[in-house]
């Protein structure tokens, strides 16, 4: 389990997200997303959302 970098605090099951393609790779790290709508949001400013997971 992890949390979504876009909707901070939303739990994400990594395996489910992988199967659904709900992830992004940025700067050598993988970020799992809680829903399809978070993909374009993450893509709009990946550095900002990646920082939410630091």
C-alpha cells in the first residue's frame, strides 16, 4: 500500500494500480495513483506531485 501523490492521503494498492495502469514514472521513481483522473494532473507538474511523497 501507498498513498496517491495527487490526492494526498488517498490509499492506493500498488498491485491494483499496476494492473489498471494507474502509475507514473518520474525521476527514477514510480508513483501510484488512486484514479484515472490523477494521471493528467500528475503529468501537468510531476515535480510538484512527486514532492508530496518526500
